[in-house]
């Protein structure tokens, strides 16, 4: 059957459907979620929750002892993820029963990490260029009316209608030469003659089997040649690296230079559908396509790197028995290339560093073969999980990887999902290296076998039109799995390999054994890069591994590739495979080997079997996913705006607890560079909050307070503040750091109101001390205070503002009293927060006055408390 996506804004939610091929147990409980529901509701069909987080809490309350499956049904509509939703071992099923997050029958809930871009005005009428101002955040993709736009580039892209409506491929030009001594690239001066601000520009360079993104620092023009000089750290890493082979294309005859394109400049904004973000001025420019009305267009930019993060505590405490079914994931972000470049070593695993390699001579000049690396972020990330199911889901408009089972996964099933318009791999599985500090040629075979991805199955998935941002990625990539089954998938339209299993380039024993790659339909792969195969393997795969009954067709080698591609490719160290009965059509045929180990090769180039041709690829029950061509249009009418944490603005003069940053989420009220809350206390989002003086880090009820920790330069938090009077203010901050590089700076409504504030090196990160300073003049009224981390590794506890030195010495910096008409009837649940914003208690009352009296009777300690009313307003109380 064909699926057609549609939107229904009414709160109607059909019963959940059972996906093909999966028997389901009796149901213990069912919760419902709808975009226009309420988290104060009961989570029933008639009174659904609003957010997935509310449903998650309801599940945790009852899944300790399960007698059937627990279902969370997501109704039609858009679920905007403002913070990564983190699941752990508390969220899984018990006693063999599943916790299932699933779409309502016939409905297509959209889970988006994006944000709307509105307020477009015409900037350049002659060229039909529009602009949107006050655009916060950094992103590398943009979607206009559900179609991907093009980041302004040279040469302009070319249409690729076979990739779907609006599909495109990048076009390329070639280097004049690589200047390895000057660590630069020589190109025709004509390529950059119209670019004024070269420091915005990136060069995307195709080197053999990898795509590399380097930010440019400057260009030196000498006659008809321009020397492009990249920024560090990527410049140094690239020119230390021996492989892939930078310079004149390997084995090219006649010799040819490598292909590249330039990206990201207003001066390259010359074709319909292109865009440029001026990050300094926070202005987004877009050259509209024919027929687009930007005043009514639906424009989405990604802001969250990882939408769902499933992370078991360790390999002994995994997340078990969870299922995600029929959901659509879209608009993930990935900005690492904008921050420090992206050097793809292979399969989009990027160089964290290049290590000295004295055995190869002068490693300073393209001669090191020692690397440490890591993988791109994923929209849906899973680590330490068993009996985990992802089925019938759609992944599209994704910046990097779609779905990544990182490590510690076992007995899991990835089945019947559609991946299209994805920046890197559709699916990744298993570690490619022990960690980001281990040299990759050491291989991977940990003593803790529970860490190895084992008995996982990837089956009946459609992976097409992927690797669009990181062309060196693959359709399905597996590092060092064991007993993996990759079968009956359709993989097509990649720029590098189709299915890749193994890493490390070694014949030594690894974690791998008994890996099966059978009955897949693989076509139109390696459409740009070289040294690839529809099925590609590396390293010792133990015994019992198979590559059989795959239908491989319509593959070739791009004119831009440095050199050739291979059919089935058993590359360095590959061993343990039986290869037979694979069918080739309009494609290189047979098996290519390069320094492989022992394998059983029974494959002939002219082998043909109609059964393979007719039955390889997606099986009948899942054929419907081949008809999914687009995702629902994002509807942001129910988004939650930025708001003060706890409901009331902080006061200046007064004390601000750094962990009480505003509600709103990533790129709205804060920016954090990873999805993991390293501190795992106080708030459940990406900001790393740590406990102070906690007796037990796993049970933080007795913590004396909280601080923002694990900080990294460029991160920030925002606070809605009420400035009592126009004045300059003194401030005192309580901070800690074990290094001498930490610091932060204060901004009010985007304007710097302090110098950079250095945090001195102390005894450690648990020993806090105060630092002092003075602001510029702050204007009376409500504003947004942004605290920007300028130097990493500082812990931020609180900051206090006062007009005088004596004011800084007050215990809490709170002045004056608060009054409110408490006689207004407001029936329901009231929430009590302490002065740090920590939820202390719930109470039921019929009015604010009754709530006030109940607070006084329940709260024993003197202090300032905030009470949030059922209708969302709040009032403060001074309990003496």
C-alpha cells in the first residue's frame, strides 16, 4: 500500500496499529500524546499528554513490575524536540514485556529537532533574495516548503531528478595543485574573484574514498592562481595524514587533480533555492525558487543534533525491551564541520587527531598513518540496549546519521524503516574503534563482550538518497559487530559504498564473527568517490561470515572519482567470508580483494539466478515503504516559547543560579555541544548540571545545590531578568575550575555588558571560590541575559548582582517584598520551588490564598519560595 502523509489538527487519535511481521503481547496500560494535549492531563485518549516527556514519566511510574506491554500512542501532528529526549534503563520493559512508543493507526506523527524561520522581508528585489533577521543558532541545512534548500556554493548544483522532487547533486571543479609545503591548495583565481569574505567559506574536497570539509582562513591571489589556506585544526591534521592520498589522483592517467566545491558565502548566492546564514549579524538570506512566497513559506532549520538518545548506564545495566514504531524523525542538526572542519578517514568516521608516525619518516608532510577518530552524531542514538526494536519509522531531512546503534547492543531489530534525504549514513552499528583516544589500526576486541554489538538484525529497510552532506559515508555501516544479520534491505543512491562491515585494516583476531550480508538489493552507489563497493569489508571477520544472494546492479564510477571502484570488495585483512550466488547487472561483477585473508570465493562474474533478482531486497510485507517519498510538513503552531525557569524572571539586583536558565531548549535558551547531560541531575536536557556536596552521585536528593559543569567554549545559557533600575552593577560569581583556561562573558539582549571574566585555576572542580566584576550600564526593565562560555572547563554555581559592595555581601541578594492578589480562584495543583528553582512539593488548593496558607504550613525552612499556579502564573513568598 502507498502511504500518503497528511495533517489533522483536531485531537483525534485512533487506536494503535500492529506493524507487519511482529506479534504483540497483551497490553497493561496505554498512554496518549497529542501536540495540543496537556501535560496536566491524565494521558488518556480523550485527555492526552502534550509531550513525550510527560508520557515517559507516566511509564516510569508503572513499569517496575509489568504484566503486559505498556504503549505510548502518538497522535497526528508535530512534536518539536527542544532538548534531546533521553531514555535509560528506567524506561525499558520488564518480564519480557515491551514499552512501545508508536504512532496511532493511520497517523504519521512528526518528531522534529527543527525550528521555524519566520519574518521574511525582501532584501534584494532584483535578485529575489529574501532575509530573516534575529536568527539564532548555527545550522548547515535549511528546508523550504518541505524541500531541501542549497547552501550557497560554487559551482552551482545540478538537478538529480532520479533522487526525487527537487533532488540535486553537487557539481565540481578541480584543484590546480596541492601545495604540501605551504599546506594550501592552488586553484584558478576565477573561482574566488567575487568572494569578499573568504573567512566564511569552506572547501569541500574529495580525496579518493573520503570527503573533507575545511574552513578557509585566507586566499592569496597571484595572477591567475589563488592559494587557499585552510584554518586549523583541520589544516594541520590534513597535511600530516598519509591516507587517503592527498595530491595528484592515485593511478590517474593522464594525471588529474582532485575535485572540490566551495560553500557558504553571500557572494555565492546566485541560484534559486540557495541560502546563506550570516552568523555574526544573525541574518539568514535565501534566493527564492520560482513560485515561492516567502511571507507564507514553511521554513525549517535544524537545531537539535540528537532527537532521541537511548543510553543504558553500562553494559551490565542496559535498556531492555523498548520499541519505537511508525514515527517520523526529521530536522536533526550537526555543526562540527563549522567549528573545526571535518576530515573523513573512511565511512564518515572523522579524524579527531593524527598522531606522530616516526616509522614512516617525516610525518609532518603527508606521511602519518596513525589516527584517532570518532563518528558523526545521529538523529536517533542507541547505546547499551537489548531486545530493542525500531520498526516502520521514517528518517528524513537529517543532517548526519539517521539511526546509530553505537555499542553494547544485542538481540535488537531494525526493520521496515525508510531513510531518505539523510546527510551521512542511514544506519550505523557497533564501534569502529575502542574510543576516540585509541589508534584505529589496533583493532577492536574488548574483554567485555557485552560491549560488542551482537545478534542485531538490520532487515527490510529502504536506504536511498543518503550521504548527501558527508559524501564519504555509506548506506549501512557496521564497525566490529558479531552475528549481525544485514538482509533484505534496499540500498541506493549513495556517494560511497552501499553496505560496509568491518574496520581497522587488520588480519588479527577482532570482535567480529559470523556476520551475514545476504539478499540485499544494492544499486546506484559510489556515485562520486572511489575505492568502494556495493558491499565493502575490512579485517578479520572470524568464521561463518557470508555474502550471498545479493542483487547488485546499475553501478559505475563517477567522472570525478580519483580512480576505480570494485564490485564486492574484500579489502585489507578481510577474512572468514563465503561469497557466492550474488547477481550483477549493469555493474562491475565478481569479487575484488586487496591484501585479504582467507575466504571461500565461489562467485563467478556471470552468475545469474532469477530467484535472487526477484527476491533480493525488501520483502512483501514491507514493500509499502518504497512508496514513502516525503514527510509531513512541520507545524509549529503549538511550540513552547522561551520562558523563565520556574515561571518568574530573575531580578537584578539579586542572585541568579546558573542552573536555572530559561525554558526553551537548544539554540533558544541555551546552546550545549552534545546531547548527553554529563551531570545527570536537576534538569533533563543537554546542559550539564552537576550536584554540589552530594553524598551519593547516583542519589542526589541530599545535594546542597547545583552548578553548570562540563562547559565548553561557545556554549551559552540565557536568563529572563527584570532590571530594577538603570545603572551599572557590581557582580560576584561563585565558580570552580581545575585548569586555567575557563571563563565566561555577560551579554544583555545581545550586547556585551562585561569583559571576558576569567576563572582562576583552583584546587579542583569541587572547590568553589568567588570572582568579582562590574557591568556596563543595564537599562531598567525586562531583558534576556546571556552567559557565554569563553573558555572551557569552568563550573558555574551562581552570580549575584548588587549596586554596592554591601549588597554583594547579603546572603541571597534578594531585596524587597512581593505582593499579589491571592483571592483569585484557581483550582488545581500548585508547585512549590525553592530559591534555586528546585521543585520541593505539590499541593492541591482551590485558590491562591489557600495555596499560600498551605505553603506556610508545609515549608519548614525560612527563605524565598516560588509557587506556580495551575493556570501557569506564579507568585513568590518570603517564609520567615
